[in-house]
C-alpha cells in the first residue's frame, strides 16, 4: 500500500499568499503613491492614483508570496511548539 501524505490541516503557502494578496496589493499601492510624492523633491513626477493601483496590483504578487511564506513559517512554528 502507498503511504498517504500527512494532512495536518495546514494551509499550503500558495493559499496563505492568496488570502494575503489584497492586503499586499493595497499596501504596495499606497507605498508607491507616497514614495513618488516624496521623490518629487528630486525632480520625479508623482504617480496618479490609477498608476499607483496598477503598480500595487503588479507588486502585490511577489509581496503576497513573501508574506505567505513568512506567515506559513509562523504557523508551522506555532503548531510544532504546541
């Protein structure tokens, strides 16, 4: 008989990242907007809110993946300590 993989109920990294994506995309959009407002001091133009949202949607993908891996590690550590 083939062994069944252990299913402890832990979410996979991609599922955690998917749940965190709206937060990551929103945070990226807000931070891009404010970054380019500050960068006006060195001569760059400010991003429009739409440009910031599009940038947030794009940058939200890697940020959500990184956050998902971090959160997954915290969940794993908490389950092992319990």
